[in-house]
C-alpha cells in the first residue's frame, strides 16, 4: 500500500511550486523593469514574457479543473500590466493550486476528462499540431501544470544565472513546510490516479522527452555539445551527464544504498553514444519502479541533508518525483541553448506523451 495518493502528490508538487515561484519572483524583483523586458533569446523572448506565459497556462488549466473551457490558446497573452500585479496574481494562483488537492476541497474534477484537439500527428517521438483529439484526464493536466512551470521557470533561472544571480536550492525534498504524506481516503473520494499511476505517466513522459533531446543533441555534433555556453554546468554535454548522475544517486537511495559524496560535475560517460545508452537504460529502469509487483520501496524514508546542512526525513516517493522535476529543470537549460541555435525541440506537454493509455 503506497504512502501517497494523488492528493498527497499534489500537495508536495504545489508546495514545491509555490516555494520556487517565491524565490524566482524575489530575484526578479531585484532587477529593474528594463532588465526584465530585455530580449534574451528565451523561447518567449524576455523574463517578463516568460513569467506571464507560465501564469497564463496555469490559469487555463485551473479553468479546465473548474469545469469551464479556457477558449482559444494565445501564448502571447499577458495577464498582468506590470510586475507588481503579475507577482500578486502569481501568489493568488499558487494559493488556488494548493487548494486543488487540499483535504477539504471538492475533488470532482479528478474524475473528469477534457477532449483536447491540439496536435495533428505523432511521427515517432515528434508531435505536430492541430488535428489529433483525445480525452485527457484532468489529473494529467494537473501534473502537467507543474512540469510546465519547471520547464519555463528554468529558462528564467538560466537567464538569472547568466546575470550572476544565485537562485539557490531547487531540490523538491527540501521544500519548506513540506507535509508528511499519508495514504488516506479524503472526503470519501477515491481518485482515478494513485501514486503509481502518476509515476507511470511521468516516467513515460520523461523517456519521450529524453529520446527527443538526445536525437537533437546527436544532430548538432560533438563540438557543439561540448562548447562552453555559460550554462550552470557549462556545456550541453556536461549537463546531460549531470542529469544522469543525479538519477543514479536517487535510484541508489531508492534501492537502500548510499550514493556517496556529492560530485555534481562528474562526467559519467565522456562518449556520447555511451551516455545515450546509459540514459536509455536508466529511463527503462525508472518505468519499472511503479510496476504493481515492484512497489515495496515506496514505504521507506531516507534521512538527508541539503546543501545548508538542514536534515529531514524524506519519503522515497518524494525522491522519485524529484527525479522528474530535476530532469525537466536541467533539460530546459539544454533546450534553451538549442532554441538559441535555431533547433526546434518540439512539444513538451505531459498530456501529449505518445503511448499514454487514454
């Protein structure tokens, strides 16, 4: 019996999300308006526009959860006229997101789907636009909301890093005031998705995104992969290695082992073909961790210390969720660089993962 149900997962994600948004908006408040509006080769051009896009998509998803249709998708829409208003709307939206899985909040939305017509073709792992329709559970949209935030928030933090601003710890297990997850039937409501269902969706999404990313990185060549681009880990090559290294450390913890000293700049595989093979093997393993016969690890906790030395007991299920959050965070740093190079990395939406069971 897993410790966490869908609502417990949602509370962890929502609290983490709120914490990270407070940090990012706090840093952005230190900049003047001209800096927030400066063109920076981000997907939406500026820090200002990217923060607006994140909020806009959150508002659309919350509208879906409330049972309404958000209307035509307009990614250029700006929900707030100025930074102070945007920050206020961000806080209000994060509070609304927290309520979605609050024990005392209605949960009817969790049993519903939305008929989305958004993307027109799936060719291998690449997805186009505007024809295919499918009924997508609203719980999947809820999961996507956090992945989407991490994806675009990482574009903002990459820009902040290049400006010399330290955005600090991004590890989900060290979210302040993290609730102790419990498995219980809230309001006599049995959600459609339990922890294992959430995990399977995230693992499938993760494998898809990594296949797309490695295909693109293969195309740009070794010199481009190894070029120092001012990223947190310098190069695309080093960032891909760091992602795999953290996956290895966390899966060691899930197996009950000790991952040893933290060396985040280690190169796991210097050869790209070997790195890709190890990436595929890791992704296949991550997909097995929520198989019905392989859930014993989920009832355990590990005592961990963050970079400041603060110690807490972390459920292994939270560490499993951190794998996907961490991957999205650093994968977005890579896709930001690909975007600067004119490389289209395609769709990053969780609900449109090929092979989903809906």
